[in-house]
C-alpha cells in the first residue's frame, strides 16, 4: 500500500521505517527542511533509536521510504498517518492535507489528541474539501522512546478507533504482514481515551512505586524485593515498578496534564492523576533538598552527576527529572556541578548551557568530586568500577536515585551510599 506519514519525528520516522520494512511504499513528510534534507542524505541526525539505523538504511536504499516537505504524495496514498507533536499541529496538518485528497483515503491520527478531536478533524477535512472521500480513524501510538523499533514489531496491541466499517479492511491490510492478530477495533473516542488512560495509569504506577520506595526506606524494607514480590501478582505486573527521581519525557507529563484538563473542563474528578502530577513534581524538589543536605554537611565543592536524559537508552532530555533536579541544585549550590550522559549531552547543553560543566566520560566527570549523583538509568552506570571511583573522588558519597549501584559493594569500599 501507499502510506504517507505527516510528521517525521520520534514516532513518525520509526513507524515509517517499520511500515516500509513490512512491505509498504512510504513517504514521510515534515515541515522542518533540515530533518528532510538529512534523511534524504541517508542520515538520522535528530534522534537515537536502537536498531533504527539498519532498517532505515535498508529501506532508504531500496527506495521503499522517501522524505519530502511536500504534501503532494497524499493524493495517491491509501493511508495517511498524522504523527505530529501536538493537537494544534494535527489541525494544521489536516487542513493542509485535505486539499490533496483524491480517491478513498484512510486518515489515521497517531498523535495523542484530546478525546473528541478525531470528530473535529473529520469535520475540518470535510469542510476544507467537501469532495473528499475519506474516513478518519484514531491510531494511538504506544511506542516507548529507546524501544521504538522493538515496540513497532512487538506491540501488546494495536488500537484502532473507527466510526465505520469501511477503514477496517484497509487497516488489516496495513498490518497484514506483521501484527495483524494484535488489531483491536473500538470506537474513535474509546481509542483516544485508551491512550490517555494507559499513559496516566503507567505514570501513576511509577509514582506509586516511588512513594513505596520512601516507605520502604523509612521502614528498612527493600523496595527492590517489595517491587519484585508485588510484580509476581499478574494483576499488578512486574513492569514499571522501578523507583527513580520521578517520571519525565515528552509524553507522561503532557498526557497526564491533558487528561486532567479535559476532566476538569467537564466536571470530572480524576483525583489520582491530579495527585500523581503534583507529587511527581514535589518528589524532584524533595530529592534535590536531600542532595543539598548531603553536600552542605561536608561543605562539598564539586558534585558529579551521571545521567541527563529522562531515561536510559535515549538522547532525549525533554522534561528530564535530571535537568529539573540540576536546575533546583543550581539555585543553592554555587560551586561546581559537572555532568555526564552517554547520549544526552548535546540536548542537555541546549537546556543547561554553561551553568554546569560536562565530563568526557564517567571517570573524567567524577575526578575530585565530593558527591556522585546518579539520575538516569543507563546500563553502563550499573557496571561502574567503584574502586576507580573511590580513588578519583575527593569525598566518597554516592546518591543513587536509580538504584544502579550495588549498595553492599559501595559500603564495603568505604562509600557513604544513599539509594532509594
Ligand atoms: C511512554 C509510554 O511508556 C509509551 O507507551 C508511550 O507511547 C509514550 O510514553 P516514554 O515516554 O518513552 O514512553 O518513556 P517510558 O519508558 O514510559 O518512561 C517514562 C518515564 O518513567 C521515564 O522518566 C522513566 O525513567 C520513568 N520510569 C519508567 C520509572 O521511573 N520507572 C519505571 O519503572 C519505568
């Protein structure tokens, strides 16, 4: 089939590459010329996703996927997928693409949009182009950043919201070669709501385990054991039970705020989501106070921070708890903060500038540091050479907000270890 994808970002590009890989002819559209130019030069410069490069090169070379800033390919598309960042951009993209529609076309809204937005998009397109023969379906995305390729090929489910039977055969053909058995057809508004409900629930689950880690610390229980014990109950599930500095990223903060706004505007009380949002933010302030307490105690001159991205496996620093905590520290700690992240330094520099220093690698970063703070769960932080750390640090305090370090090993080597 011919598929046009509007929005070639963290979702659009991986989905485009996936659909090309399973046999479709894909055209990815984006308004940012530099993105399209770099992709047409065979380079992915603006995001990092495990396994994407190889699939991209294969399909780019075999001409299965093309890139352009023009909407003209819409007129021979069977499916147009809109995967732009926010609902405002969805309206703009829909208005633009409407003029190019020719023949029956399924327009799939993959961007996360407020419940009811698909109805509005349908009316908008019909108004712009009364001749157009199309259906709008909701096709919410559940990709996790850093796992976009894996999640594309191994989705738990593919939710399609539709108000008519007509798009069903097209969507079945779209996923015909891969994951057709995962298709789950619901009403459009249900599909829009499933996205918000899922992300809000996951955010809440993370906040729950974060609060439970505070409880366990106070009562000398192990949050790792408690999470594992809880997770053995299939009704709870063993994922998203890892405590940390709070959730971040582009989606959880946006989606939890959006569903809360929708609810408040319509007199619905989503108390758990409201509490989650408020206390996820408070957690970062509380943790930065804890860090400052430790640095003041030893009159620290230098804090080394490992991790700037919102989670391991990505280069993305949007709404990163690490950046939030560093900014909170900078309000009170006027000495030297040096940071390191395997992939996120470029993006972090756009946010932190020269308010902090940037190390070349882990060991360069911790040299002479009094306190080491771990804020992002990069796997390489699980394998740090603690002896090497000990000999290159000035004071020996580790504040591990991702429970990456083996506590007993650190204590044996004479570190003061503070974990979750
Ligand atoms: C999320 C949803 O998982 C995905 O389905 C949706 O499509 C987009 O939003 P993403 O934002 O990429 O994906 O990140 P995710 O892996 O969900 O992590 C979100 C935040 O929660 C990160 O800050 C992460 O560090 C944190 N987290 C996650 C925890 O603190 N503990 C966990 O156990 C899991």
